């Protein structure tokens, strides 16, 4: 029924659990796909090309930039990371809800290209829970954790600019909230103009 797919950006601070929420969501929904990012860094043990990332050379990535084939990109620690445009457009044409897990700066860039993008911000239930989650990973030193908390505070200040806020306190509830947003957006009249026109013209 829907004229075409929907583009959704999902942002949230490190420790908000956005990756876990999306992982559970795609297990339940065939109509939801997560966009695969492209990077020039080497793949790590267990990472699969085309599933975790598209692993490419610096020359190839820069070629795609020059061709205007990247929706957004950035450099971290000497490597490029970004969202290739072609796979996203193909999934949208197929009627899928395409999710980009992306930071707030990247989400702003996507909004410029796709004005009708749906923007969801995943929030922790409290600052103390966020800090506890970060420390519970036991993978980073104190300086890194404190740096992540500073960044998180800045990101959460941007949450009010998003279309929807999902509080990830209980995982099942957070996944259900994202599903509810997707289902409601699919029913919007503005996303079903072709269907409405066909029905009206056949009356």
C-alpha cells in the first residue's frame, strides 16, 4: 500500500543500547532493514564484508565521495566511515523501512538530503544508568569513559530536535516502541498518495 519505503535515522549516546534495540527489531520484521556502512578500516575477527560493513580501500571510498555516491561520511582515527547512497535507495524502492544507525551530525546531513526522514533518538532511562552501562562493559579506561559521558551529554541535548524519543529501560518495550513508530508512519496519508488516488479513481 505504501508508495515507497521509509528512511529512518536512529541516534543515541554510547551506552543507550541502540544497537541492541535494532538488532532485536530486525529479527522480528522482514520489512525493516539496517543500512550497512562503508569503511576503510580493516575488518576485525568475526566481521563479515557486506554485513558488518562494506570494507573498501581509501582510494575506492574517495572515488565514491567524488562521484557524490555517499549520503554522509566522516573520518575517525585516519579511516573513513560513511553511508553509501545506492543500497539505501534500492531498499526504499522495494518498500522497506531503512534504518541508519548514525550520530547526530550524520543525522543532520541525512535530513538535508531526505527531508521526510523519520528521526528517532534512543535515550537511557537516566544518566546514572548510562554511566553504569558504560562501566559495565569493562573494555575502556576511566579517561575514555569520562570522555564518552561528556559526548553523551552533548548528544542528549539534541534529542528534543528529533521526531521521536524512545527510552531504552526495558529492551522489549523499547523495541515495541520503535515498531509502533514504524507502523504509524506507514499509515500516514502523505505516504499513501498513490494508493489513495488509485482507489478514488476506480470508484
